[in-house]
C-alpha cells in the first residue's frame, strides 16, 4: 500500500490524489542512532500556492457528498490503520524515538478516534428558530440554521504525536465537509505521510487531503497568511502558536500549545497511587507530552513519604531504545537535550536538591528528580519537554493553588486527595482547561473536551468540539407573506 509514497529514500507529498516530489529535500535522521530515515520534499512557496488552490477547488465536491459516504471512507481509514499498526509503529520508533508500546497505542487510539468521528459526524444537526418569541416579530419568519464546513482547513501538527495529533485535526475537518492542507512537523513527517497514504487509500477523493512538507521556518508564515486558508488548526509550542496568532489575521483558529501541568498532593492522598501516576505521567515518552506532569506541589508533611516512593518508581523505568520498550528514550534532537540540560544546571546552581538523574548520553537524558525547587529556578516555570521533574514543597492548599495559577500555562492539573470537598474546591480554583481528580493529566478519552487557558491555547478540541469549531452556522430565513 505504501509503495507509491517513496522512491529510494525520497518520500513524496500527496497532491490531488498523486504522489509528487519537489526539487529540494530535507534529510530526516533518526534521534535513536542518527541513521538517515529518509528525505522529505522541501516545498517551495509556489508549490504551496498550487496545493492550496487545488484544495480550494476540491472542497466543494467533497462538501456535496452525503455525510454517510464521508463517514464510510473514514471507517475504511480506521480499519487500514488497525491493519498496519506494526509497520507504522516501526517507522515512528525510528523517526521520533517513541517506545514501541506507546507507538502501537497511539495508532490504535487514532483508529478508534477516526471511527468515533465518523459516527459523530452523522449527528451533525441544525435547528429551526421561530421569530415570534422576539419582541415585535410575528410567526411569519423562520430561520433554518444549518452547520456548514468552513472551507480549507490548514492542519499543522507537532513531532510528538505524528499520527494522533494529525488525525485529530484531519478526521473532524473531513467529516464536516472541509478539505485539508496538512503540514506535519518536519521530524515526524515520514510517519505523517504514511497516515496521509491511509486516508488516500481509504478513498478520500483527490485534492480533499493534500500534504505539504518543508520547514515551518521557511514556509510556515506563507501558509498561515495565505488568503485561501479558512481555518488554522495548530498544535505545537507556545512560541510558534503565538507568532501564528499575531500574523494570521482574521482567520478562525484552534491552538493547542505548551503546558506546565501541576500535580497537587494533599496530606490525605493515596501516596502509592499518586507516586505511580506521577512517575508515568512525568516520564513516559521521556516527558515529551503536552500533558506530562511538569511540577509536583506537595504539602510538606507528606513530601518525604512521596519522594521515597517516587524514587522507587523512577528506578523501575527502563532507559534505552524505543524498540526495547524503554520508557526513557533519546529526546527528539540534541537541541532539545541541551535545553533540558540548561534547566537542570540552573536548578543545581540555585540550590535544588538532586535526588536522581542528571546523567546524559548525547540526546538521551536519564530521568531526573529535584526536591526543594523554588520560584527562582527556571524549572519551576519553564516547560522542559524532557525527563526532569521538580518538586516544590508547599505549606497548604492556598499556597499550592497560588503557585499552580502563577504559571503562564493553563493546560491541565491534577489533585490527589481522599476528600471530595477539597478536590472540588481546588478544581474550581485552578485556572486550567482540565483538572483530574486522583489521576495524572491526560488527554483521553479523545471525545472529552481538551483545551488550555492562557498560553496553553485557545478553543476546544475533542471530537464533537473539533467538529463544531470547523463548521459554522448558516442561517437561511424564510419570510412567509400573509
Ligand atoms: P513546534 O516547534 O512549535 O512545531 C509545531 C509545528 O509548527 C511543526 O509542524 C512546525 O514545523 C510548525 N511551524 C514552525 N514554525 C512555523 C510557522 N512560522 N508557521 C507555521 N508553522 C510553523 O512544536 P514541536 O516541537 O513540534 O512540539 C512540541 C510543543 O508542542 C511543546 O511545547 C508541547 O507542549 C506542544 N504540544 C501541545 C499539545 C497540546 O495539545 N496542547 C500537544 C502536543 C504538543 P517544523 O517541524 O517544520 O518546524
Ligand atoms: O502531547 C500532547 C498530547 O495530546 C497528550 O496526549 O495525554 O494522551 O499523552 P496524552
């Protein structure tokens, strides 16, 4: 099935139902061993322009297709994903150094996401409104409110979930009758092109899904300011997200950005459960998850007991290669590892207590845990996107909430306690998109609303919410003559 998408080591883009090359390419090296995984096209601005024009034309016919037919294509796509889990997983392991178990789970979850989206799309309904309940109006006016596609959706995805965070934009956009211009992250693009191939093989018509590869720094600004892009669905760093929001102008957008999710541990928490969740929450895929636990705020009287258990759990983590099911694998590149190391060094210099870790082998960083982190240290506030976890001791709930809310981010937070009143009080005071009670932060299940406050994003994802965002209400008013 995937034979058409590459020639030798050179991958191609999907354009109007064909696989095409560009004059220039970008080498994609594996973060695992620096081997060349493949070369992807580095598209020129004029090629980008031709692609968007094609997406615009192709959208009309797709929107006219019955939603049940669009749903059947998405169901086929989900089945093809399920059938190709092992192959796709092996590509992801090489390209983004994610462990085998997590790659398999990501692909399976994506197939389920697409199926659920196909079925949710069939529930797309409008409404009719009478006018006579508004002062001064009679019964002779009715508004027929329907949901229509926004047009051409630009989907931009990050490296860390090249299948799931791509499909979670593409599938809701497609079921709603939009066409999609899909720009995956450069590292991760080879996995993403395989996903595009699956949509194509499932029967998505020519031009309804087109892919664009090339460095965001070269073509990104052109893409997001293009006059024929009607919606931007972006997941990535806060820095790039804010830049897009500034330059894109009056285009609706969904933004999923960075996070600094806090785990708040009260004195009556079940420490065994909390410690186990925190370690998997902070360190799975080496901390390269937007929803990773990125700081622990623990009431002082229980901190020592928690730390003892955290260290025990960290010692159980396997460090090494993705294919060996290690949870701690090399970071996406050396630049990412240098940044994490900077945060570690800063914490040490400012007097944090290093409990374990601070060991590095190129881009592989061992799980690192700090106690006695203070507000002066960068690790208290910055998103490492790597395997380092700061513990901040607090005297009470108010201090925990105050520190949690002082972050520029507001993605998720979690609170561990047996007291349901405290849990709900804290949840209501935390300025984040989601609060988890007695569980680590996490996105799924993928039909739940997923959003961030402040620098963590805008708009809400989640199957029904993503469909709502990428459709608009259209009102047709019938005026009945007496
Ligand atoms: P990134 O560097 O911001 O890149 C994200 C995407 O934006 C990539 O496709 C990138 O392309 C593209 N891009 C770069 N510059 C652009 C521009 N000027 N215009 C348009 N697109 C541009 O993020 P990342 O390193 O891939 O992902 C890690 C970040 O994403 C973390 O901060 C993480 O918290 C966040 N994230 C958030 C969520 C969430 O749901 N809130 C989920 C996952 C990740 P290139 O690859 O070609 O540069
Ligand atoms: O990186 C961001 C992902 O959306 C997080 O998803 O909580 O299932 O790992 P997850």
